[in-house]
């Protein structure tokens, strides 16, 4: 089977990492795989598997890539076009309808659509446009049960058109990176390290995490590391300074290997206002790292099951988050159990096979 995977760029986000893991798995299974991007720059460019071809449409903006994507479809004639992220999904549908080859079009939605908010005009138009065009897809994949239900309701989609496939998070390559070690000096003494990972955007709500950390820090020695870059960096730096916590909080930027941080951190905190299936929680579990997470729509409650659910806190509540940070540091869950739970539900092999089965069903 010839599979084309369309993503906007190779910048370092959870959806891009998922797409790369899928492409790697499909290629290993013997399929011809292309990664098609509107813009070929980004931190993940050097992580594309050698037997997966990168096709650069070189348009920068996704909405301007429709014509070139349609031409690619007619030139290469993939059997399936699988796109990721809402604006790329809209472009993919339009490109397939414009093409002569007409491959099967599969859309992967990585967000809880009803909760999605943006400030740009493009962001504000996502939902009304998606409501019109998603119905033309051959299949839609939601990355969690909660996201699937929300997608059906928000876009008025029939339930049979939306399929739930969990992300391919736990891979051998990831675990090899996790075991490389981390020489950050903060890991060299007994002070617990709390970790936050993600883009510095309103969605991730690191403002609440920093506030919660400040409250918890009054009770005991702690350190906080944030891995990621984004539009709110200067605002978060100002918040850290205003709290007088420059010696205790490190904004370390983007890391190609967040797993080495997760392996050594005492706790990972997800403070998001909304998600769909937060990859970072699964990655942390696979690294044996304990978790505190907001019970946001959607995903955390599907990942943190059984006694892991005690790590869930209300969205935007810094007091409850601080309380839970202190509790989980005192009452951690066994790391081996966390690792086993992550691999049992979120391995790359399980996810890749589920995608391939769906592709065969719609051919």
C-alpha cells in the first residue's frame, strides 16, 4: 500500500511526533510511505526514517498548499492520504476533491474540537469550515473516546464515520532515548524536580502550573523545569521573576529528547485547558514518571485510570494542583507499573496496525 501522510511542518509538537511514529511503523510493515509537508523546516526533520520519503510542497502556509497537494496526489497516486491537525485536514479534503486520482482520505483530529480556541482568523474559521468539509472524508480518526464524542457533536458527524485509535507513543527508539541519561545539574541532588512539557501557549496553561508550583514551593524545596517554546515565553518569564523564583524554575526551551528529563524527574504536571490525548502523559508513564494532570477535555481521564486517577485535578485550579503535587511526591506510584501500563495500551505496533486495518477496510 502507498500511504501519504500530510502534516503542516516538522516543528516539534505532539501531533508531528505521532505522525513520524506512524510513518516509521507503516514503513517497517513493508508499505511505501511519503511524509508530505507544506514546510520542511522544523526540529523533527532529522528524525524522518531513511526509508520514508519527505515531499516538501514548499508553500509555508497550509491553505496555500492545496493546489500542490492535489498535483502530488495525481503525480504519485497514493492509495491513502492521511492528514493530521485541523487546518491540514481541511486542505487535504479540498486537495483530494480537486485531484483526479482520488485516494482514500483519512483525517486525524488531535484536539477536542469544541474546546479549541484561537486568536487568528484561521483559527476562528476552523470549526465552521470543518463542519462543512469533514463529512467528505472516507474516515475520521479521533485520538481518544472523549475527543470522538465531542467531534461527532460539534461537527454533526455520524458516529460510524469517527474511529478511535490511540496514538503510537511508546516505541523502542523512544525508550532508547529515555535511557541516555541527562546531565542537568538539578538532577544531581535530592531536591525533587517537577517537569512541564509542551508549547508555551494559552492551551497548555503553564501560568497555572507556575502559580501552583509557587504555592507548593512554600511547603518544601522543589524545582520546576518547563520544556518548550512559544508565544507566551516572555509572559511566563515575567511571572517567574514576579514570584522571585528564578533560582527554582528553569525555562529550558525545546528538547529533542524530553524522555531523558522524564526518566529523572520526580513528577510531570500537565496543566492544559484542553487536549484530545496528551502524548506527554503517556511518554511520562513509559519513563516511569509520576503524573499530576488537569481533568480537561479530553484524554487525561482515559490515560490515568485505576489508582493513577488520583493525580487528576480541576482545570485552572492552582491551589488543588499544588496540593496534588505535594501529595504525589509523598505517595508515588511504582515506576515499573507505570511503564507496563503505558506499553500495554499505547505502543506503536498496536496503533500502526489499527490504522492499517482501517485503511484496508475503506479501500
